[in-house]
C-alpha cells in the first residue's frame, strides 16, 4: 500500500482507521510531502531527524513541530524517495475517554482536529518514530468504501504553499480547517 506515489497514498488514506494502543478513529485529513517539495523535511537530504523518511515505506515518521507538538507521518514510495503523508485529523471512534483525558477537554470535534491535537489524543510521541504501521501498538485498517474526497492547499507552511496536496473527507466536522467551497 505505501510503496506507491505519495500522491496516490494520501487520498487513499481518507476513511482508513488509525488506532494506537486501541485509541483512534477514521482519518479525515492528510497532507502529502515529497523530497522534491521545498516544504518537505527531506528536501535538503537526510538528517538524524528525518532519516526515517528515507527508509522503506510503511513506517511512522514522528517529529516535533515548532518545539511544541508531535506530528505523525506515514512514509511512502520506495526506499530513498523520502516521501510521507502527514496525518492532520481524525474522526474519533475508539478510546474517546482516553483522548479526553489526554487533551483535557470534552468536545469530541476538537480532540483530533489538527496534527498536534491528534498525536496528543492518541499518545503518539517520539517513541513511535520508526515503528512499522502494521505492528502493535499501531493498527491501520483500510477504508470500507471510497468516500467523497476534497483537495486543496496545505496548511501552516511557507514554501510551496500553492500545491494542492491536502486531502480531506468532504463535509467532515472533524477537519483541522474547512476546505474552501468551490
């Protein structure tokens, strides 16, 4: 599944279920990053921080964003390609009481509506960096049917801002930010 173009994998993740130690839900928003993209961590080559991106597909790449939040990505394409999909938002379905405790709030819509919120709710940290996506504590399940997917520009970056590499579940109330209405 992950040994394909990041641009094929990213939209195919919408509607898949992600669980970490049994806590998680349906993926409703993602962003694609490729080593040819100046916004990608891999753009300038391998470093100790991003080396997982250069490895084989099907592994978690976890990094600290702005020194505050963890973010989780799924490594794609062939080894050395350094492409990954950032998981931006989930619709919570499993372990909601644990998510509420971790996030310190009750509103289900706000539990996983952003990459930092999502990792906090699921308990993802740097200890998950480099873990396979098909082995506990991570469980990933294919979507049951193809949902209605929308695409747009990515969020919170300053380079390659015009690339339409953000994908989401159309009309989901769990997105980090709504997609512009065409």
